[in-house]
């Protein structure tokens, strides 16, 4: 099955996101760059948000990214995931950022498989994120 069929089988919502005054995706050549997509979950990971809740927040970000990419490209098929940049609003002594951002990576692996879904990634901790969200993620896709 392709990524689109996998997303449908998982029951993912792929309706467009209201983008406000920002472009949620910008394409140049065969590359699609997404804006940062934020989690619904708010709070500081390692303080009032657990690592498991952070994982779910990252998965939420990935689902929102997929909605935007689907809206831009018309399908999740014909894409390869190249790179994720994951930002975690984290306590100063929190060091499991990679485990949080796995929430996004795992979903992309499930949908796109090893050939098209395994990607380069950075998982970083921040002292704050916009509106107090727990996670923000941006992505780069290749149209293949």
C-alpha cells in the first residue's frame, strides 16, 4: 500500500488546515518545505508534560504536516520524507528530545515505509515555543 492508502486505513484526517497568513507549504522544484506545525498539547516536557505525552504531541504535529502536504500536493503518494526538525519545549535537565520526536518519525515510517519514510532528523530542546506548545515540527519532502 502507498502512503495515501496507509493514511486512509489508519483513519487520519487529511482535511486542509486553515493557514491564516502563512503558507503551510512552499515548493521549489521537487522539494516541499513545510512551516512549523505545532501540537495541540501545551506545556514543558520533563516538567508538566511526560515524555509519552510529548511523543503524542509530536505525532499530532506530524498529522498536521501531512494534512498540509496533502492539501498542497493532492496526495501523500509520490512523496519521499527527507528531513524533520523537531523542537521540544523542555525542562532544562530534559535530555530525551529524540524520544519525543520519535512520535512524528514513527508515524512517517508507518505511512511511507523504509524506502520513502526514513529521513534525516534533528530533535532539539528549547526554552519556550510559541503559545506554550509542547512540540513544533517542520519537514522537507521530495516529490518523486
